[in-house]
C-alpha cells in the first residue's frame, strides 16, 4: 500500500522528486500501465511517518532549488562572459554544479523508481531487486546477529536474571504483571471449551479413581492407622458424642426403648424400664470412656483389624467394595461430578482473577515479588538461570537460525515492490537528498577548479 497523506496545494508527494515526475505508484505520463500491475490501497501515515514525509519533501525542494539556482547562474554568466571575462569562472562553477546535481539526482532517483519514467537499465533498483535485497538482508542478519557466539555473549553481559529480578521485585511492576496474568488467565478460561474440560476431568477420574481397586489401598492405609493407634481418638469422639446425646435427649431414648416393650405393660412399668435402661447405657458409655482396656474397645480394635485385612486380601470383600464403587460412580454420576467440579473451579477462578484484591491475585503478586527478590539477591540461583537461558537461546539460534532469518526474506518477498520502495524512501530519503546537495556543491567546486587549471595551463603554455 502506498504511504500517502493529503498534500498541500503544489506540494509534491513522497514518491516525487521534481514537478511533473511520476511517483513510485504511477508510470510516466502517457505510458500504459504494465500488465499484471494491481492498484494499491492508500494508507494513513502514522505521525512519525507523516513527519518524515514533510522532512523528505522539504529536502527535495531544497535540492531542486539549488539546481535551479545553478541553472540561472549559468544562464546569466554564459550570456555576459564575453563582456566580463571573470564570469567565465562563475559559468564553469555553475556548469559543474548543474552536472553534479543532475548526476546525483539520477543516482538517488534510480534507487526508488525509473527516472522520468524511462526504463533505463539498472534503475528502479529497490523495486526490481526487492527479493534479492530481502535474501541478502536475511543472510546478513542470520550471519551477524543470529550467531551463537553473538547471542551468548550478549546474554552473558546483561545478566538477564538479575535485571529481571530487579524489575519483578518492584511492587508496581509486580502489580502490573499480576494484572496481565489475570487478563490472560481470564481470556484463557473464556477460550477453553467447557465440554472438553469436562471430558478431561471425567477421563482422569475414570483412569485414576474408578479403574483402580479401592479395597486393597483402603485396607493398607487402615492397617497403618490401626498400628499407630489412630482409631482410639475416633472411638473417644464417638463415645463423647453418644454420651452427650443421651444426656440431652433422654425422652427420645425412652421412646425408642418403650417402642420395643409389649403393649399390655402398664405405663408406669414403661417409665421404670426407660429410666433404668437410660441409666445403664449412660453408665456403660462412661465406663468405656474411662477404661482404655475395656472389652468393647478391644472388640472394636479386633473388628477393625480384621476388616482392614479382609479389605486387603479377601476376594469377597474386595468384590463387595468394587460393586459399591461402581454403584456410587456410574457414568451419569461421574459426568455430573466432572461438570460440577469444572463449573465450580471456573466460576471461582474468573471471580478471583477479576477481583483486584482477591486472595488469588494477592498470592500471585506476592509470589512475583518473592521470585524477584530471589533472582536479584541469590547470585548462585541467578547464575544457574542465566546459564540455562544462554544454553536454551543458543540452542534455538543454532537450530532455527535459518528459519528465523528466513522470516525477513519471506516478509520482504510478500511486500509490494512499489510499496517497498516507498517505505524505504520514506525512512532514508531525507538523508539521501544531502547527496544531491553535496553533489551540487562539489560539482561547482570541481568545475571551477578544472576551468581554473585549464586557464592556467593555456596561459603558461
């Protein structure tokens, strides 16, 4: 696309070098467009490129003004040199200045377009040899900038881990990075397919939760807990809760006992039985709590040991547990479990990432600062990380240097030829106009010197 802006009245565009001269996006007046050419879209210039365009046009006008000045001086001095012999020197200087100005205008213009639209060989160099220039530039960058020695030397000299640590330990930088992580995380959660994540959770649960047998691991864990006496705390807790319930709900206990007595017994007999049973049960529970070697405790221990052994070794018990497992985790329930798990996790993550003062973001921010302090203060850790970074980047450069350099070549090949010429002229064209100006000045001095030497030779000989 052409780099253009709205020109002022009478102002030449970036693709022009003199009034009436065709631009890079057009052919010479009256010349038909070459076959295969395609119209290029005009693009609005950035502020920086607009400023470059103004400077380029200004320098072109200055170089053209010097050429016109040399022509006027030449015309006047040529007309008056017979009456004023000294004007011969002025005429020679102006003549040399015109020659230098025209020659350098041709040289500069030939880089970007055909001078005056004439297809002179070895002109319009950038557009004609765009692909070769891109290949050469890619090779140059690959050889001189993507060299393993250059990259490793640069990484070793800058101390990546220390600089990164100094940056991360600053609270403002840590907050900024946390905000970016939150935005990226929210975007990632939005992009993820809910069905795919649910399928993944279901697959993982089926692989690691449903497929393995439950009974043997439960038996092994139970045996270890029993060997360390962990069941005693559980039994004490159950006894405490049982005693507390009996004290708080004697009527409920009495109704449960009365419901099992014959209906023909008088009511006062029911109450006597209820009270006696309540006192006996409370006493029994109290005695079990107080005596660590109570027969009930020993019976519970024996039962638990046998249960753990059966879970680990008895095929019938193992099959019973597997049947219970399959009933609990059938396909519908497992899918529901995966769905509820993902929905809960997603909602929680989105809410936490969106809240600047959430515990999650505070944790990320604190972690970033801690990592920065470690990187900045731990020289040994920083050295290991720097070596790892240098080795990794060196491997990438060594392995993919040609592909990385090829990006430049392929990018330049995709550019439109005229657009490429205009882009480059916009970047360096202003400086190239100094060649035209210097050519005018140097040509004038050279013309004057040559004429003076010639006149001196004629006088002497």
